[in-house]
C-alpha cells in the first residue's frame, strides 16, 4: 500500500517506521523537514510539500498536533486540489466537532475521510500494538484494515466519524486524572516520610492500581521528564477539548477543571514539550 503520512512528530515518526517495516511504501511530509530526514535511513521518502506526499498515495494518514495543524497542512488550496478519490485517515487527537468539520471539507474536495485515533505511545507504535479506534463506515474499516492491522493487533470500529474522537478524549481524561492523582499521593507519601516502596507495594496489591503508575514512577522519582512519550502541551490540549465537549453535554467537570491550571503552570515552568509526568513539578515542587 502506498501511504502519505503527514506529520512526523513523536508519534508520527514511530508510525512511519512501523508502516514501512510492515511492507508499505511510505512518503512523509513534516513542516520542519529536518525532523523527518532520519526516516530516510529506513527507506522512507521525505518530501517538502504535503501535495508531493499525497500525489501518488492510496491514502493519507494524518499524525498532526491538532485541528489547526490539519488546516495548515491538509485544507490548503494546493492539498485540497489533489484529494479527489483519496482517503484521509486522521489519527491525531482532536474533538468530535473538529473531526466532522474536517470530514465535510475533505468530502467537498471529492475525497473520503475516516478517523482512527490511537491509545498507546511510541513503544506500542513501533511494536504494532496501538489500540486503534475507528470512526467511519464498515466499508472504510474493512478497506483500510490491512493498514490499521500493521499498527494494531485488533483495530476497533467504534461508529461513524466523531464517535472515535469522543472516545479518545474520554480515555485521555483518564490519563490526566490518573497522573494528577498519583503525583499528589506520591508527594504526600514522600513529604510524610513513608517509604515510596511501601506505598507502591500496597498500591500494587489493591484495586486502585493502574499500570500507568509504575510506568511513570521512575520519571517522578528522578524528576527527569526528557525524551517524552506524550507532551504536557498535548495533554493540556486534550483536557481543553474534553472540557468543551463535556460542558456541552452538561456534565459536571469541576474535577478536570482543577487539573487544567496544574498543566498550565507546568507549561509556564518551561515543561510543555517534556513528558506530561512533569506536572509533578507543580504538584510537588522541589523545596
Ligand atoms: N505522543 C503520543 O504518545 C500520542 C499518543 C496518542 C495520540 N497522540 C496525538 O497524536 C498527535 C501527534 O502527537 P505527537 O506526540 O506526535 O505530537 P508532536 O511531537 O508535537 O508532533 C506534532 C506534529 O504536528 C506538526 N504541526 C504542529 N503544528 C503545526 C502547524 N501549525 N502546521 C503544520 N504542522 C504542524 C508538527 O510539525 P513540526 O515537527 O514542524 O513541529 C509535528 O509533525 C496529537 O494530536 C497527540 O495528541 C499522541
């Protein structure tokens, strides 16, 4: 399959490598070309315009930061002009209403659109074990299954466009809730002089435990947030998207509203591009 992948940030790079290794023919475009160049080493073609990547592609995979980035890369006159007959598979995390609006523009240009946001990060992308949630038709799901199965053991059709976007936000709300709750309890335990291993041993045996705690613990203990899997900036984006959608449904969102300023302060500390575990610096600042 010939694939154009637009956006080789943290996750886009890992997905491009995985798709190429799985035998697809991948051409990538990234706004900052230099970040994509290392992909040439695994046989991936790097181009400097999105239209060049899309020209001969069976489908266009989007791994861009947000809806604004999608507008800047895909919904330009030059890109829209060659979308006729092509399928766009949007894999970043955006809101339901954003996904529906992008679908409308792609279809107006004669293209096809489905969404396939993912849960998991760089390790899972490289191993082909992402959890891929598809919003689209059954026909699209079947047509693009060979591609999706290169990234996921069991891609899942959630419903029409928009449903997978909402589901992805619901899951990312849990990321924000879990890391902020874990950071706060860890901070208390450390300041109260309870051994961290005792805390973790009890927690691991309990129904409260989440694997994410063990994954993030080394970063929190060493206060090292470099080489991020997922940035603080993007977690804040997802919190804001969730709040907007949930408020529309008249849900009470005060717990998540409390996490938002914690993320904002973490970004103000210069940790926006670091791993989101960096919110520990705001929850439990160095004394
Ligand atoms: N990282 C993860 O573990 C993970 C997991 C699941 C979902 N996601 C979602 O997947 C998406 C990508 O995540 P990521 O971690 O790969 O993010 P990232 O490293 O920040 O990469 C973002 C990509 O978007 C491009 N971009 C941003 N603004 C742009 C603009 N205005 N015009 C053109 N291009 C623009 C960047 O280009 P430059 O390189 O030129 O800046 C880069 O290619 C996000 O929606 C994120 O929430 C990430």
